[in-house]
């Protein structure tokens, strides 16, 4: 096992042309991600307070559902994360700090 990976034991699924649980969850996760993005855009463009609150509630609900589906897929071993090296984290942190400084300077 690669020491830079964070993962659970993989649950095997059926092969072939028929959709399996992994396929359905992967499709659901993609749809939920897209919906969350679209609701985020809607939130920034809503001029009516009532509409804004409705969008916000839907955004929060779909964000939560998206996270649940991701966590389920991770538990089943269908999502593998890579452990970031300390050097990469520090480099990214410095880059973002510089961008922040440039914006405020």
C-alpha cells in the first residue's frame, strides 16, 4: 500500500454493462456537486431576501447530502485520498498568503 494514500478496504462491485451501487452513487455525487455549485451561484445573485433564504436552505441541504454520499463512498473504499507532503502544504500556504497580501496591499 502506498504510504501517501488514505483509504478504506475497497468493496468489490459487479462488472459488466449493468449499473452497480458504485455507479449509482458516483452519478448521484456528481449531480449533487453540480447542484451545490449552482445554488452557490444563485445565492450570490438573489436580490429578494425570501428567495435568498430559500436558496440558502437548499444549498445547505444539498451540501450536507453531498457530504454524506462522499463519506459513504469513502467508507466503501471507492474514494482514495492522497496525503499531502508538508512541503507542498507550506508552499501552497505561502502562495495564498502572498496573494492575500497583494490583494490588501
